[in-house]
C-alpha cells in the first residue's frame, strides 16, 4: 500500500513538472514593451524570431525593436508592429531598398522595377533613378549612363 502511494506521488510530481515546462511560446505585452516567450518560459534575448512569415528582433533587454536596427554591421528596418521590412521603402524622405529574402538594407547599385538606383547608407533622396536607360521597341535595356543623384 505504501509503495502504491509513493508511486502515485512520484507520477503526479513528474506530470506537474512536465506541465510547467510546456508553456506556450508567443508574444507577451509587458509595461516595458513587447517580449517573446519561448516554450520553456524563457524570453528571447539578442535574437530573431520568425513568426507567421515575418521576422522580429528582440534586444538584450528582451524588448521587441522597431525602427532602425543595426546588427552585425548590417541595417534593418522594423515597422511599428516590429515586422522587418523588405523591398523599397521611403523613410524620413529618403528611399531605401531592403533585400526581399534577408531584409538587409542594400547599398550600392541595384535594379528595381526596371530602373537602376544607387543606394547609400543614407538611401537615395527622392525618387530619382541612378541610371538613365534607353530601351528598344520591346522594352529591353540597350544602354545606360550614370547620373548623379541629388
């Protein structure tokens, strides 16, 4: 009888411990800001979270970052919702391009929507293309000349 009681207590303890370690992962709103809690109950620190086809970054204080994010000498931009942005974006009057796969800010020459642009760390001011292109009757690029961007 004693053994059955001890066995039941042991099984109850194991089940309770297992239940406490299977917390649901997800976003948690705190007075400090939004955090991401892993399934083990810990919070995301200095790391990325991929959630529903979007990337989010959480800093050393566990808070989700928005706006400009610099990580490993690369710039990213997150909307107010925390989602990293990709493609062409106009931010504070400057136009930037963020790679559609990695969400990294692109610098240098880049073609977008059949036009060439030169992106710097400060973007391209306004919407002026970097390359004046000439096209044949089929719309194919046949030559391009470099223009200064104002």
